[in-house]
C-alpha cells in the first residue's frame, strides 16, 4: 500500500507471518526515469522473499522498459496494478483505467509474461463503475495471457475504498479461472481471513488497510488479544526501524501515520494524538508514549469501550 507498506513495515509483517510482500505501486515512467526516491519505493530485502514489485503502466514499451529495469533487483514476481483509483494514475490510462480497455490489458499481460523470466501476477477491481463490472472478462483475459495469479479487490473504481467489498464477485472469479485467485477487500480480523476463504474459495487472502496499526493480523491474532506491552514494544521497534531506514527526521515524520493507528481506540488516545503527531525525534515520540503509557503492567491502561471496532479502519 502506497504510503504504508514500505520496507520497514513489510519486514514486520513478514515476521508476523505474511506470505508475500508487494512493494507499493510505482508508475512505469517513474521507474524508467526516476531517481533515488523511486528506487527506494521498489527496494526490498531478501528476508521478504517471495516479493512482488508492483507496476502501473498503460503503454507497452514504457511498461516493459520499467519491468526490465526492476528485474535487476531480482524480484520473485512482477505484478501489474489494474486497481489504483487515483485520478493522477487513471488519467494516464494506468491502474483501474485499464479495466476499461480489455484488449490493452491482454497486450500488456502477454508482453510481460513473454518477456520476463519471473511469474507475472495482476491485481484488479470489479470494474470501472457499477455499470461496467467486467471483472470476469478481465480475469479470463489475464488467465489466458499466462498470468500466475490474480488478486481481486471486490470494489469498483468508482467505489474507491468505500462501501462493502463484494466477496461473491471474488467467488465468481475463482470459479471462472484456473489460476490462483487472491481475495481482497474488508479483511480486518483473523475471522475475516477464514470467512474470505470460505465464502470465495480463494487460494490466498490479501490484507490492505486492516494491517495498518495491526500487523498481528498476519499471525492470526485478534488485536484485543495483543497485550498493551506488546503493542508498545512493536511501536518502538517500528519507529526505530523507520528511523534507521529513512534517517531520524524523515523516519519519525513518516511514522506518525502508523503510530496514530497503533494507538487508535485505546483510552486517552485522542488526547495524546496531537503530541504523537508533533513528535520530531524518536526521543519526543518515546517520551510521549512513556508519559502516557508506562510499560509497567500496573500502569497499563484499559482499552476504551468500543476500542475493538475503532481499531480497524
Ligand atoms: C493508502 C492506500 C494505499 C494503497 N496502495 C496500494 C498499492 O500501492 N497497490 C495496491 O495494489 N493496492 C493499494 N491499495 C489498495 C489495497 O491494497 C486494497 O486493495 C484495498 O485497500 C482494499 O482492501 P482493504 O479493504 O482490506 O483495505 C492501497 C490502499 C490504500 C488505502
């Protein structure tokens, strides 16, 4: 997930039990012409393998050039994103805009499969909008083109991230194609993972927003079963990893959006939030956490009523 699933977070998710890491989507032009910032987006470590580098593209030559460039990093998979709804992406025909051009999808998929010597996968939505739900057509094209797996986010582009993901549609895709299908959308608890598998028959489950502030989801643990001490320790470790990776100033700023999710729903989290968001150094961050939430078991706070629901965005 762009803005969240960077290398430090993915390493934590892997330790918790995630099966495959995806680097955040990057446009083909950014890969082809980008500098150090883009390179960092596609960076991964060996401990994350198997890892997919995910690309956004629309033009065959540019996409292939980008894919060949990322192959230098030896990813285990290359994934074509056909789900990103952002206007800056779709206006160039990339991401979810590809769903409106099935024949282009066929050309791009065939090209990547022919030219890359790693498995190629794809991520789709159900269609552009409610009146153009062409997920079965697109899934069949991808399977016929030789893709090794298809991840299906059970929403249309028009839905963005709202409404409920349609898991029945994912079940239809699973029934329609022979390649592995990865179910995605509204998976927030270990029960959701089981239910997604049961309802859709999918071969694997992809977790999105449910992992933010809750990487324990990958270990099959329900958030209420994770002690506050464990949460605090992981917050500290994650913050330290961000600081080591990006440098302290940038790492702490980028960690702010994670920390507010880690503490969301806990007692007094609302009052401590401004200080967490204002932290500029690890010392600021740890002091705020320590003042609010001493690590002694006796000092641990109870979750606020309803915290369980709030903890999952
Ligand atoms: C902030 C944000 C960034 C995302 N970035 C990506 C991305 O880079 N690649 C991708 O395939 N999906 C991306 N997604 C979509 C998620 O992977 C997922 O498909 C979607 O959120 C639905 O799953 P969920 O309901 O479990 O969150 C992003 C979602 C969010 C909210």
